[in-house]
């Protein structure tokens, strides 16, 4: 038994009889350390294909970035509890932590900030890119396309093993994605783009480029900036979620950082992942329009009416309250109280949660609110349209995607991602000409 395996407690000993001999292993749930690695390696040698749709039990990598204990509702970035980071840190500092592994010193943070500020501008030709999209285009595919286009403007990014250029691409992404996101919004409302103002912080600059007008001074509301910064921290990483796994999978073919993150943005778009934040608000709007009866809605969910799920509820890993949702719920009242928008929808959301958490359907399945349940209410109060919410998630998740791509490219264990399948089609048949079919 390896030290890593032996060090785990609470597991069970299993004996595997494989062509390579008998192997006694302690098998534990993969919440900490490397308990599944030995087992996975042994099974891989046998050539047996394990059937695991959705990768429920498959550890696709080892990682030192984010730790989740889904049963206990624990989330830590590089070992720091999310609650502490939410209370004391800020988004730039957390981005540094995720990407470089340590909290920055004052000098490191200043250097990081200066380098990001130097790259917030977009190439004028890249700005024209937005003209090609319809005005009512969804901002997520617009953002993904624009990030993909960065590879064409910065061809020094193409070699994933060129460390100085990976570092430059990292800074370019952190600097330019907020500008791209703001321009996607401006395009959708037909207003002119604003150049970044690098005397401002990252979040403040983004707010000004999004809501400011060229001829008018834009006054930044510190409560709004603080609320958005907090939400970005809470979204910054979440281990091998669908979009991060996509970033790693695309990157495992040695595609560059921009291409991999462009793909991650599209994985985030779906309503079962990041798109749930928009879907929750649409659900709450729908309940309100139907008279506000949460019982009726919950019954429709339980009756499995086609296409009706309790959006913002349930999670692959959390079988307890999502700690991010706990923080957001706690601060939603405070934030909405300060910036306005504590409307009927918040009451409906709370009633819906209370109703669901006392219902056997949700209790038996361990379904709790996830990070997306309360965020939309805050985004709306900050002035963002529903369609734009997932772009805000993408802005928050960006440092996590970058950190995972960099960890993946440096890991000597990385192999091209290539799952197998269980073939269920025809065994073999002979071709017939079209006249005989
Ligand atoms: C940032 C994020 O990505 S967080 C997730 C955001 N997504 C959402 O909020 C969408 C709503 N939630 C869901 O669709 C799911 O809970 C997911 C996608 C998050 C997780 O899916 P999985 O881990 O594959 O769980 P799965 O779909 O197998 O659900 C297990 C059981 O709970 C039920 N269930 C899960 N989530 C919900 C829900 N939100 N509403 C109603 N029933 C649900 C399933 O129908 C299933 O029941 P069954 O075993 O009787 O068929
Ligand atoms: O971890 C997941 O599967 C989804 C999630 O909560 C996230 O990406 O933040």
C-alpha cells in the first residue's frame, strides 16, 4: 500500500485480483489527498473500460488548487476557507492566489495590478469584431468568440510550453476579458465603447466601461463594486466542474490558453452549469407572473413536468448546503438593502428554498441551493439584464480556468484527454447499394 493510500482513514480494504497479481488497497471516497490514484492506475493497466457517464467517480487529474468536501459543505482555495477569503480578501488577490499558489505580498500585488492595467485596452481591429454580431446576440457566444479571437491577435500565445508567453497570455486574459465583457454589453444596447480607465481597480473599471457614457462622468458606487468583487471571489474556482474540465480537456491537446478558455466559456453557458443563474431569475419571474405560488411550482418539479427543474438547486458534489450560497444568501439582504432591489423576487426565492428544504423529494436527494440560486437577484439589482448574468460568472471563474490550464500544462502526468466508450451499435454488416435497401 502506498503512503498516500495508507494515510487515509475511514476507507475499506479491498483486494483486487488482476493479471498483474493481487493488490490490497484501502479505498476511500476521494475527498482528500490521493486515495484513488493507485486504484485508477491499476485498473488502467487491465485495459478494462469503466462505465461512468458524467464522470461521477472518475478523477481525471490530481490538483492542488481547490478542495471541496461536498458532504460537509467545505470549500477552500489553496487551503484558505472561502468564508475567510470572502470576508477579508479581494478578487485580484484571490486571482493571484489561485494562479500562483500563494497570497501575494504587497509588492507582488502591486506588480500584478500594474501588469494587468497595462493590458486592458483592446486592439482597435478586435473592437470591430463586435460589429459582425447581431445586436440581440447572446453575450456568452460573443465573449467566447472574442476570447478565441485573441489567438489571432497574439500569435506569441500559440506555444503552450513557452512560459514567458503563457505568463503574458495570463495577464492579457485577466486584463482584456472584462473589457470584452463590457463591450459585449455595450454592443447589445447600442452604446459606444468606452476606453478603460486604468486609474481604477479591475471591478470599478469594468463597471464604468459597462454602465458609463463617454461624455458623462461615471460615479462608482462602492457598495456595488464591493458586491461584485465578492461575487467574483465566490465564483473564482470550483475544481473539476464542467467548464474547468473543458478547459483542461481542450488544453490537454496542447491548444493554447485562449482557445481552451474560449471553450470553457461555452461549457459554462449551459443552464445546468453557469447558465443556471439566468435560468433561476427566469424561474422566479415565471412564479411571480403565475401568482407567486411556490407550492404549485414545487409540485410541478416533483411531478417531473417536462423541462421543469428547481433551477439553482442540486449539485454533483455538494450533498449539503453550498457554502457559497450560504454566504450569498446571508449578504443578499444586506446588499439589496444598500443598493436597492430587495423586491418580491427575493421573498419568492426564500419561500421556494424553505418549501423545498422541508420536502422529502429534496431531502432524500440531498438537494440544496447552489451558488446560482441567489446571485441573479443581486446581479439584477446591480443593473445587469438576465441574459448577461453568466458573463459575470465567467469573469469570476477566469482565474480558476487559468490556474487549472497552467497546472495541467506543467503536470508531467498530463495526457491527452480521451475517454473510451461502451459500444452498443451493430456488430458488423455488409454494405448494400441504395436500390436494395
Ligand atoms: C455553478 C453550477 O454549475 S452549480 C449547478 C447549477 N445548475 C442548476 O442549478 C440546475 C439544476 N440542477 C441540476 O440540474 C442538477 O442538480 C445538477 C446538474 C447541478 C447536478 O446533476 P447530477 O449530479 O447529475 O444529479 P442528477 O441529475 O443525477 O440528480 C439526482 C436526482 O436529483 C434530482 N434533481 C437534481 N437536481 C434537481 C433539481 N434542481 N430539481 C429537481 N430535481 C433535481 C434528479 O431528478 C435525480 O432524481 P432521480 O434520481 O429520482 O432521477
Ligand atoms: O462544481 C460544479 O460542478 C459546478 C459549480 O458549482 C461551479 O462550477 O461553481
